[in-house]
């Protein structure tokens, strides 16, 4: 009897690992994607930093594959993240800008990742994956009215969302200043003060009887005073309430958010999602709020690094990544989980003050940084893949790759063979596994807003990677290495210098882009410009977004069909009817219970 029971149990155990045909069940792999905000490639130990401690990130690299030419599709959050999510240049989604505003500014705006776009989360969701985004989104929320959530992560393939639908920015912490249209705020405030003084003067003159004041003049000044106050105060002075919020799925659960406990909450949510889905294939996109300003002051890390508050924040990031890795490993998921680490773009060089010091990252030997178009420092980011048993430990890949490659790579690993639309990325697995030596990215294109800023060519059979700059941002003050006068570089008009012929560099021999090539120093000079021009023309023919431009060199898609821009002023600016709110608008306010943290 006992032997019969044991035999029955053994057969059940064997059946659990096989299907009806007797073949081993091939469970789809899990994916843990980790993206840091504004991290410079020169800040990480395995990419050359020897003063900031990043042992957990370095461990991912030593146990997996490190990419040395991993490129973001844009040097700013919104367009870079749109390209990452969709595997397509942000221009195809209407998320390239024409003017000074290059990212979404208000949660109460109508711009965002269009519902017609397809993300890797949506593709995996259709393949049976449970998907989650924990952390930063910054790709919009509503379109037509509050609560339609047309741009929301839940509508773009994520079963579960917890985090910041916008981003962490200075307005979220009192005393840190403002990141949103500061000059316009200043102008509106001064106008409000002047109108207020004028109104008070009219009242005093009328009361004192100094001379007759027309009632219509009094009414007009009163009206414009109230209007100016509303236009200034409502959108801008209440920014912490409007933009600094936390959502769980489509519900606002904290408004404004408590920044101090945010890292622990995000880490806890990521940990719990993995635990809940240990028996099912899952995708976790852990999108950290670090190291965007304002920088965190977490007691366990404050003052512990050699690089001030920025270094403290990066060492906290490393600790969080170690905890996520520990969760994956302790649950026995390591051999069936692809872990990926990157940044959305390079560090913000101009972000510093006299009290804290440098608040942005370091981009190593690479020129430029955040919002500096195609300069390498703003778009070359860390790229690490770890998958024990599938990817060889310690492998280094020096070929050009892109954040947009994650989309086709995840599709391939999830066995998604359904037809798809135009893609700009390539499946990385052959390169990561060492089955091929060359990247499929022969050409890559670099945008500053809607403007084609630069292009690179990796000629077949050559180690060289040639970069052609059609225009470059004007650094300020003269001789500086960034746009310190404006705090962020712009892409149009007098803010850039066009180059004819274009600037040309060989990144293989000159990765810091310090020695422009000439016909005298580069025998293939004319061929490089010719081949790049042809590639730009082919790229232009694939685009589906039409926007205005005054320069044919910087805007290659003049004849393409139209895709609605998501970055126009009417879509960017704040609308009360679109503002996410807990409570009754405009009396929005709530706090998440964090006693369990």
C-alpha cells in the first residue's frame, strides 16, 4: 500500500515537470528591467569609477554581459523613455519637440504616449506575462478628461502600476526651487504684482477723492488682476500638489507625495511584485526616481560617499539593486530571469549649487551630457544583462547597441512572433550570447527634439564608428562644457550652430569627440559623409511624423505623412479638467499609509 502511494506521488512530481507529450515544460523567462534616472556612465565602478561604491551593479556585470556602446535614443527623459518602451524613435510617437519644451511638464496636460503605440509590456501581456511598472513613468496620463487614463501605464500593457506618473523634480521638495518654466513664472508673478499695485492705487485714489476713476477701468484692472493671479498661482505655485503624486494603478493614493519615504516604498513594491509572481512568467520594469534632483537624504546613506549628496544617492541606488538581485536569487529565479540595468540618458552637468555642490552625474571621458543632442555624454549609458546559465559571465560587448533593442529582444525571448509595426531596434540575444560578433546597427540616428542632430556609421569589416554632427548646441558662457546660462541646452534657432560640412569624429580612436576629422586626416572622409547622407535619406523615408522645421539638414522627414505631435503648447500646458486628483478638485490631498514600511 505504502509503495503504491509513493509510486503515485512520484508520478505526480514527474508530471509537474512535463507536458502531456512527455517533453519538459519550457517556461518563459522572467524579466527584471532596472532604469536609473539621469545616471552618468562615468558614475559606475564597472565603467571606470573608482571612488563611488557600486558593488551590486558591478556584480551584475561580472556575472553577465556589459555593453560599452549602449545608446539612448534621446538625451532627455520623455523621448528616451518613449523610444525604450516602443523600440522606435520618439519622433514616430509624436514625442519630439520643436521648441524650448522637450519633455512633458504637467500631469494635467493632454500630451503623452499615444494609445495607438505598442510597448514591450503590451506585447508580453498578450503572451501571458504579468507585467508591472514600479517607479517613474513620465509619458502622460489623460487625453480628453480627468480619468480617461489614455496614456496611463495600465493602458500600455502594465497590469500593475505603482509610482510617479510624472517624475521627481525640484518643486516636490520645499526650498529646492522650480524646474518648470521658471522665467515664465517670474514674469507672471511680476505682472500679478504690478496689476495688484495698480488696483490698490486706483482704490486709494477713488476713496481719497483725488480724481474721478471710471468704474469700467476699476472693473477691468480688477478682472486682469484676478486673471493674472489665477494664471500664475494655480498652475505654478501648486505644482507640488499637481505633479508630485503617487498612483497605484489608476488611483491617486498620495498627493502631494512624501519624498523622504519614496525609495523604501518603491523597493517594497518591486520586491512584493516578484514574490507574488514567483510561479508565473513576469515582467518588472523598476524605474527608479534616483538620481534626478532633488537628491534624497536617506539617513543610512547621507554623508557616506566621497562625492557628496549625489554620491550618497548613487550608493543608495546600488543598495536597492542589490536587494532586488537578492530577491530574485533567494526565490530560486536567477537561472530563469533576465536582469537588465541602464539609465534613460546621461548625467546633468549643469545641475549644481553652492550649498550641495554638483547634483548631476559624471559622464566619464565622453563630451556633453543631458539635453545636449548627439554628444556622446548625453546618450551613452550603462547597459548590463545578467542571466546565469544563459549568458556567459564577464563578457564585454563593444558593438553599438540601443535602448530600443530591448523591445525586439523581449519579444524574441517571449516567443512573440505576431506581426508588428516599424521598429528601430534589433534582437540583442545573438550578440549577448556570442553567436555573432557584429551589431545589426550599421547606422544610428540621434535627435535633439524633432531635429536630426547627428548620425553614426559602423562600417562593415571595420572597428571604427564614425559620428557626423549636423549641428551642435551652443555652450554658455563661451568656453564652457555645457549650457550653464540656461541650465539646459536647446535644439533650435540661435541656440545651435549648424556645420557645413558636418563635424566628423571616429569614436573608436577618439571617444571623447575632441579631434574632428578632415579630408587630410581621414582617407574615407568623402565616403563617410556620402554613406551617412544616403542612410539619413533612407531613414527619412521610414518616418511617419510630420512637423514644421526651418532646416532640411536637421529635419529629415519633411515629406512624411502626419503623426499628431504630443509636444505642442496646447498639449503640454496645465488644464484643470485633466488634473489627476484624490478628493474633489481643486481640494486634492491624501496620504498613503506607510506604517508598514
